């Protein structure tokens, strides 16, 4: 411990000595990306239902349907939580016919969780923190395979460790030149990004337990392919959706790496990640507005899109002051087709706010089965942004 007794004449010398030792401790701190991965794994296990799933698997492999039955929860809820554990590389899985079997990727996981949380006073203790943080050690080489399945929609509940290849610079730059920003926009277009916007992130769109490192964001959108839209909800739709998330996530990391390579610090808010409400961030960036179905609607893609963001140390982004798409809500007020189009009754009209439906997460199968019916039923998808705009203008005149 550093003794800071200012009365002591030797104080400065002692302090210097102690700081030298402290310097060594600082040098031994793990890198930011390792700490980030550790915190993401801890978040994945910090849910009683997910802990119950891990305990059920303590004695060996189980089929998903047995887990559903044992916990007496809807299949979509269990599937959602299994996906979170899979994404954090805590579970192995395999398919046999139409059944999926799960097991712990680290057989000692439960023992390690118990050790980590065991104290005499019942407090959480990190003393015996033996949970492995390097995902490779936990997953036993299954990473690539596990990435192929998971959540189908943008419900934003997944833990996503940073997969940027380049480390953040020690002293990141804060001002970006126009040319560099143009290069970034050009690169984005090459990757198939449909729109790009800039925003200061408001506190009220951050998800719980967020770990926000920068408050400015570059927001990008990518189309949901027609192959996904045309597929009926189920395993295949979910698989296609997951591949899109993977691809879009990788594009986000590539753009983040580009910014890091030219001296800026970044943090990727993965399109499937839990950091921020990305649809609302797209709205704040002026890319579009939120429809009654809770999705971001843009001129380029209607609601047929995924959103991702690169948070950055850049302070002089060209942030728009005005959102030109606020009229979208006026149309939603009289439309409501997404509510009728939802096969699960997961969207409910909100009598106090006709521009925004209540979304019943437990009923929604967007997450677990790649459902896109609330996109397909939306006139912004069917007829396009300009058609709807013309329609609402005519309605105003009449
Ligand atoms: S249509 Fe209903 S169930 Fe399907 S993704 Fe939309 S809200 Fe969820
Ligand atoms: S279907 Fe209608 S109400 Fe729903 S988001 Fe689209 S325009 Fe709005």
C-alpha cells in the first residue's frame, strides 16, 4: 500500500519507490481486449436462467427440448438464452437429425463459477477467479462452428467480444480530416453499406450494464437479403440471418481497423450486440426514423436492414442537427400493418401511443427463428419510402 504521510520528510522518496512498484503492476494488467472479453463472459453468466441452464448441463449433454421442459419456459425464451451462452463460447453443440444437443465447453465451468462466488459472508468474491477468459480455452476449438447459429433478429442481447485485429492506439487522434472520412465512406460503400451517419450517443439509448468507451459514433446500415425475407421462420431463416450478422459484424471490424490504422481509437457496437439500442442510434444519426414495429426505417432500405456502429475517439464528426424522417411516425399512426402481420401476436397496439407498438419479447420469434414478417408487411418495404411519402402528402391535402 502506498503510505502518503505528508508529514514525513521521506514521503516523496517513499512515494517514488512505491510508484515504481506500482508501475510494474500496471504493466502486468491484461490488454483492453482481454479485459473486454472477460467482462462479456461474466455478463453472459450473470443471469439466473442462464446459470440454471449451465447447472442442467453439469452432468453432461442434453437435448434442447429437455432443457425447455426442465425449466418450463417457452422454447423461444430458452433458445434465446442458449444462444447467448453459445455466443460467449460457454457451450458446445451438435445436431442429430432435427435435435440439437448442448454441453458445457469447459466441464469444470460450474465448479469454477461456484469457487468464484463462494464467500463466508455470501458476497461475490473474485479471489478465486479461475474462469478462463481466453475464449479459445473455454470453447475447445469450436468457435467457428458456434458462430453459425444464434439470434435471428436485432434484439440486441448478445455478448460480443471485440474482434478488431489492430489494437487501439495509445494516444488516439481526435480530429479527422475530410479526406480520411471520405475514404472511410468509400470503403463502406464497397462493402455494401447502404447508409452512413454520425451521432453523439445519448445516455437513454444505452443498454443496461453497457461499457461505453467513446460517446461519438459512426452508424452504418446493411440490407437484409431477400433470401432471408423469402425464407419462412425456422432453422434455415435463422442460419441465414446469423450469417448476415457475422458478415456485417466483420465489415464493422474492418472499418474499425481502418480507423485504428490511421490513429483513431474505436469500439465496435456489433449489429447483434447488447451495447446500444442500434435502431435508435440510427434515428439519432438521422438515417431514418423508428416505425411502429420498433425497427429503423430508412429511405434506402425501408425496415429491411441491420444497424451497426463504430464508436470512436473522433470529436469532429459531421453530426446532423435535424432528422428529416420524422413524418414516418405520422404514417405508422394510421397504418398498423406490422401488427396484423405478426403471426405470434408479439406486437400489440399501444392505445396511448399510436406510433409505437408494444413488443412482447417472449412471444417474438425474430430472435430465435429469423422471423421477418413485420418487415414484409410494412409498406416501406413493399412499396418503398418515396411511395409512402407521396401517399402521406396526398393524405394531408385531402
Ligand atoms: S413479425 Fe412478430 S414475431 Fe416476427 S419478428 Fe416481427 S414482432 Fe417478432
Ligand atoms: S407496417 Fe405500417 S405501422 Fe408498421 S412500421 Fe411499417 S408503416 Fe409503420
